[in-house]
C-alpha cells in the first residue's frame, strides 16, 4: 500500500545511484513534487549521500532517505529516474534497483525517466512495444530492446513518461505532475 494520505498527498520515489546524477534532473522535479504538496523520497542502493553533477563537474550532495532493499513499488505512488551518464549506468548493474523499476512498470504507476535514465528501463526489459525518448545516444539501445525511440521533448506512453534532456524539464515535470495528480492511466498516450 502506498504512503498516500486521504488529502491527496502522494509519495514519489526518486531512484538514483551513489553518484553521477545530473543535478537539475533530480532537483527540479523534486522541488516541483514538493511544491505540489507531495512527498519526495530519495532511494538509492546504499545509504548515506549521493553525489550530483552539473554535466561532468561535481555539484551538490543529497542524503538518501531509503535504500532499495528497504522499499517496494507498493510504498510509492510514482517513480522518477533522473539522468546523468554515470547514474543510470550504475543503476542498471544493480539487480535490486532494476527489479524495483520492473515492479513499478508492472504496477501501472507512473514511471518518469529523463535523459540517460532509460538505460535502466532497457535493463529492466520494460521498453518493448513502448514509445519513448531519451538522450539521443540511447536510441539504438532502446530500439534493440524493442522500444520505439522518438526525438521529442516529452513522450507519455501509458504509465511511462520520458524526456530527452534538461531543456525538456518543463514538459517532463508537467507530465509527471499530471500523472501523479490524475493517475498514470489518465495521462493516456501523447507526445509533445
């Protein structure tokens, strides 16, 4: 059972590795979720802090709220997968993190992935038959995994929300909040 309360507040998991997270792809959606009155929870394979980056330069750190081992998809109303190159590359090698992503996708709850984050979706084998976008260098990986890659700023396919890069954050955040507030099924299938 998710941690949602009766007043409409939802609990959103942000899943990241220990380092290599593109800072703005974590902090902007996080702030939007909080500003909308929801609860954001930072989940990572290990406890402690995670290191964010501004492209290739170290940026801020953020404290991990819960480890992957201590949560399940049932604990949350949605999942956000921030990008950065090293972050999803590390996550896709963590079997428990990949299993959590797979469980979220199977649950029908919103899963929002930006930039390089769809690498973890590919590893979880959940892009087959789905239309999505990402950083352009992932196009071949997505196609090889059975997904339809498109070059659009935001794509919603059922419960899956994807965007290409930090410039797409306004569209990404809008789609995420729509899915959180109205349910993933209500977002339908659209591209922007």
